[in-house]
């Protein structure tokens, strides 16, 4: 098994058997100290993990990666914070693609899919200082060896299921993730925004494919994803209204029309 060869991501790691939330623990660390950049918090079991827009993250204990990483992207203006989102999503994509090959995509804004199943979720919590980001907690849930999921989850998946039930060594996946995250984060720090954005858009789930969407008031419509705008909003082309721009709370995919 390859060791973690990243320079700073995951070099300091706090491991726990159980935690309510790795993001919460990381936030508490930041409130009373300044941990080294790249410090990771990992747990075998998490019972209060959160996803986007307050959704929960369900993971079978000991089967998956549930972790958070502390970063200090003070170089990034608040108006460009979605670029951090893109870098992290691409890192998790890179990790999954290493093990699965073709079929991995990024479901906007930052879920990772294999075919039509969700294998990873990301929750980034930023602390702002003026017009820049002071600190970030990067929460990542990556389904690795879980093969049975609760019925209420709409389309869950895992690396193991995609590999026809072959199990992977968790530490090997974790080390691959740390290396991928460091590489994408350093690209971000070097200001390679255009390349990150271009790659992110190329990897989008359902890119330029007919798909069904729904607005919060229950109105369904058809369209095709074209990409994202400079603020991170999703651009969907519709025959009736042309290109429309949506924030994360303004749109959702309909997976089963």
C-alpha cells in the first residue's frame, strides 16, 4: 500500500472511533487554536454528519471515509470561494476515478457520482475575514466498502459496488484522497482558476444531456446543463427560456421522472 506522500494534507491526523461530526470537531479546534494547514479529522463512525442544505450523511461504521480537513485559503477572495468548491470536488473525483476509471462525474455543486449513483458528498464551511477566506473546514464523505444502504436514500453507491463488490483498503483510498486534494489545492493557490473551471465543467454530471429539474415551488422542466457561471450558479439551457442560471437552493435534479 502506498503511503501518504502529500506534503501537508493529512500529515497531522486525529483519528476517532466515534464522533458526532468531523466538521464540528474541526470547527471547535479552530475556535481555540490554529492547527497546521492540512490537519485531518477522521472517524470510523459519525452519527450527525451533514450534507448540502442541511441534509444528513449516512455512512456504515468502519466501511467508508468520513473526514474533515482544515485549510487556510486566505489567498482566495470571498467572491471566488466557489473555486475552492471546484478544487475539492475535482480532488474527490480524481480519487474515485483512480479506482473506478470511466463513469465518474461531479453532480453540481459537489457530489461525486458513478453512473447514476452518489458515492461521495462534500460540505465546505468557510470562516470569512473581510473580503477573504480566513479558514475552511472541508468535510468529505466517500462511500468505499458499504454495500447495503437505508431504503430512504434515493440513489446511493460506493466504490465497492461499482467494482462488483470488491473491497478496498480504506487507508489506501484515504492516502489517494489526500494526495489528490493537495494537488488540486496547490493549483488553486497558484491561481490556475481557468484550468480548474474548465476541467470541472467537463466533468459535470449530465453535461449537455437532456435532464429533468424541479424548482422549490414544485415546477418541473426539461433542459440541458451547459456549465456554470463565474459565481458558481448552474447554467441550464431550456427551449422555452434559453439559458437560465440557478443557485443551489433554486433547483434540484429529478432522478426518476
